[in-house]
């Protein structure tokens, strides 16, 4: 199936659109609805069903979710209600939408899209994608195979979680200059480089649009490039996950 619905569930917004899984392009204008206050499971599932009902599509749907997802079950809860922990997100959303559903970690979905259609296309070896936003999400690929739920944003760097040192939110909240923030990010990337020896690192999330403002402050041996799909990566990655069910 080439045209499948991808839905990107976040702490502030839930957005979706059908995507052509052979080209990576959205085939309709995306719809975004605010995440319901508290982001409790049933409330989120209702909004997802609303997004699904907006589009004239059939077949399975794919959803991203800001948590560790094991076999459809949420094992953590970032920026959503703690009651998600232990919830079978896949089953819940399928019940509300009436459609077969695949749920994957949000950074993993973005990585899947970038590897298929973006900055990672055709790259072999070890590739690390990082989403720089409210936190730092990570997606790790070895010979184009995903190693799911890596959660490298929680790794300790200089006595702090990496995402509390160098996320986009940290830069904004602390009004850091691009130089100061770039140096912090460089520390984080060098830590990942030392542990993983990647062939390529891809930076996604909001900061990827401003790559030229901080790239001069990155000094890894590994090539570092901005993501190409930007805000559409989660939707496209979710649709690709649905295509592989």
C-alpha cells in the first residue's frame, strides 16, 4: 500500500496526514489538533480518531508516541500523563479508530523517514539521528536496521542528562547564544561518538532549521548533517511503520 495515514502524537499537538510510502511525500494537507490537557490515554485516542476521520483513507495507520514503545505498549511517558505507562497504546488507538494500528517511538519514526527519504538515504554502517526539541530523542541504525528505543537523550554528560544540557528547549529557556549552545551540543555529540563510532549523525527537530548558526561549533570526527524532512518526518515515518505491518 503506497498511501497510508501517519499520525505524530506529541505533548502539545497531534498531527497527521496520508503519505505516499514510495516517495515520502504527503498526499494531503496535514491536520493538527492540540493535544488534550493532561494527555491522558482515552483523551489522546479520541483526538487521534478525529484526525483519522478527517482523511479519506483505508488500511492500517501508524502513530508516533513520545515514549519507549515495546510491542505496542508504552513503557515510559514523556510530556504525557503517567497513566500511559503500561498501556497498550496500539490496542487502545485501534479500538478508538477501528483501524489496525502500529505505534512507534517518535524519534525512531523520524529516523525511519530520514533513512528512507532524507539525509540517511543510501548510507550504510552506523547512523545516529537526534531530534533536538523539548528533549533529545534518538534513533540508531546499524546497516539500515533500527535499534529501537535507544533513549540516548537521558545519558549523562558532564553531570547532567544530555537533554538537560543541549536540547532546543534548554537553549531557548536559558537564552543561550548559538555559540554557547553549539559548544554544549558538541560535548554531547562527542560523547555519543566515543561510545558508538557512528558513520553519520543527523540532527532533526526544531534546531535543524538553524543548522548553519551552530554547525561551526561542532568538532566531531563524524560527519554531522541536518535532517531533511523537518516537521514531516514523524508523519512519514509513522506511515512507513504501518506499511511494514
